[in-house]
């Protein structure tokens, strides 16, 4: 892990950048050990605001001004899925562009994902963004977006390594 929190700029609009709006977010792959010696991960179902399609997602959200990516990940996990977790290690950064119907604009987004250790909570849709929160075996986790699946795969690799991080 880096020697201190990473500070990222937050959302910028086109007037600030001279281009399409950008967003920077952080999220977590929250895991807990099972009695069988494996891991399970907290996932959530959410209805996409543009398509109306139900999707399986990781909790994530905007980095507030002055907040580190790690702090945002911890806050967003608690706000969206009602879990208390701590950051263990960075996993991957995902960059993509999406279209926001409401503002009729393409938005370039970067999401910083972290491996997080569950500390407390049963998991529930805490802020209304998610419909359902549930635990599944990490080995069976399947998400609807490739970027989020990549974060899951990186978590599996770290936890299955010869020197896995301490949870």
C-alpha cells in the first residue's frame, strides 16, 4: 500500500477541463473469511439509471473534496451497503466513459478499487442506491461489468498468493 492516502481530484465539469466532464470514484471488494477457509464477497443489485436494467455491482462512489480514495471507499461501502470495512490493499483502477441521459453528456470516469476486510454489519441497501446486498463465495462472484469483475479477479489473485494480505 502507498505510504499515505492517495488524494485525487473529484468530479470536474467541461468548463474546468475544456473537454467532457470527468468523475473520479472509489470502491471496494469487501471480503470476509468463511469457516471453510475460503472467502466470500459482498455484492449488491442496482437498477441502472440509464437503462433500467438490474445489475450486480460493487459499492463505489464519488471522492469528496479533500478526501482520499481510501477514505471514499470506506465511506461509500458503509453508505451504499451498510458494512464497516477497512482498506487492505489497492486492487486496480478502471477507466471508462458512460453516457448520462439526464445531462445528455458523455462522462469519462476513473474508479479506484480496493481490497477491503469486512469488520461489521450484515449488509443492507443503506442509502437507497442499491436494491439488495448479499454475500457470495469469492470464487463464484460474477459481476455485470468487466471493470468490476477485474477487481474481483485481482482480489482472488491476492488472496490466493503465497503471501496474502492480512484480513
